[in-house]
């Protein structure tokens, strides 16, 4: 699967990486808010380890078929795609219209970064 479709496999790895990253960056706000800061940092580092175990291979594989700019843009789109449901369902933040505007801006950025692939 990896060799036959590196963009799909890269996207899957980056998506999973973003799940870990989002938990590492934000879950401590809900789960460890009353614990000492050092506890939150160590727990977040532990979660981030798994993020990097997915993100580094994703970027190495993705760089065989995508530019670094395209990889970064893919990462940003996936980051927002993971963050919005996480903030709504896990952190119980309200859904904001600003998420839609951010997504539309990212779509424009995706177009410009990937337009050479579209031509």
C-alpha cells in the first residue's frame, strides 16, 4: 500500500499524527488543569513521542512525491480537520463560523501550493 500510493499513505500517517499532536497540545487543558505544570509537560511529551513516530516517516515518504511546501500545507489542512472536531466534542468548545472562514482560506492556500499538480 505504501509504495503504491505514497500520497494516500502520507496523508493517513499525518492524520494520525495530528490526532496525537492535538491531544498532546490541548488535552491537558481539560484533563490535567489542576495538576502541576511539570506533569502536564511530561504527559504531553509522552503523547508527542507517538506523534513524531508517525509524522517523521510521513514526511520522509511524502517528500518523495510532494514538495516540502505541499507537505506543510497538507499538514495544516489535516491539523484543522482534526482540531475542529476535537475542540467541539472533546473540549466542548462552541462551533464557530471562524472555523469555516479558516477552512476557506486553507482551501485557497491548497490551490496555490498544489496548482502545479493540477495543471
